[in-house]
């Protein structure tokens, strides 16, 4: 019996639901990136990818270091340096060395970056309004989903802490 077969048969009902949730989280993230990509293609914004646009959206009005991008949850990828470099080269972000620690670089959005952030914010606003008006999910449903996802996030975070 393979490891996956053992995992699936351990607790059939709950395990099946857990595995479905894992797949949904992964697919939803990829779909979010596709939605952003489609919006940018529709608008003719072709010099930035969806990951970079989402990064700009999440940074917002903050000024952060590359390390803070991950710890604050603004960026989930492993290639943060590459994307920051591209965003600076393309004029979406300013960067400057920290006065206290010359090794660290702080970044913030340029006007061009703020325009991308506004585009993503507009997209998300339209989606939220459409979900609510079409009955896809109401305020209570969204609250329940977020509550469950925060509990899962805390559980996974605790698992990482116990490893080290």
C-alpha cells in the first residue's frame, strides 16, 4: 500500500474532506492569478504578471523590506527577489537601502505601482459586489469561510513551529 493510500484510508470521511480542502486552496490561488492575468490582458497591461500585480496590491501604502513581504503575508512565492527586481526595473516600485542596516532594502510603490494597485482593487470590488448581488456568498458566508481559513492557517503555523 502506497503512502498516499495509507493517508487516504486513515480517516476516510474527514481525510477526504481535508484533501479536498487542500486541493481547493491550491486551485483557488491559481484561479485568482488567472483572473488577475485576464483582467490585465483585457486592459492591455502586459509588462507585469499576476503575481507581481498581487504583490503591489498587498504592499499598498506600506514601505517594507523584502523579508517583511513574506513575514507579513504579502508574498507567498520563493522568488521574491526576482519579482522585486522586475518591479523596480519596470518603474512600479522605488527601492532604497536602509540607513540602519545597509544590507536591507526598503521598497514602496511608485505612482505607476499605485495605479496597478487601484486596478486590482477595482477588480476585487467588482467581484465582491457581484458575489453578494448574485447570491454566490453573503456577508455571513464570507465570515464563516474566513474564520475557517484562519483556523487552518493557525493550525499549519503551529505545525511549523513545532518542527523547529
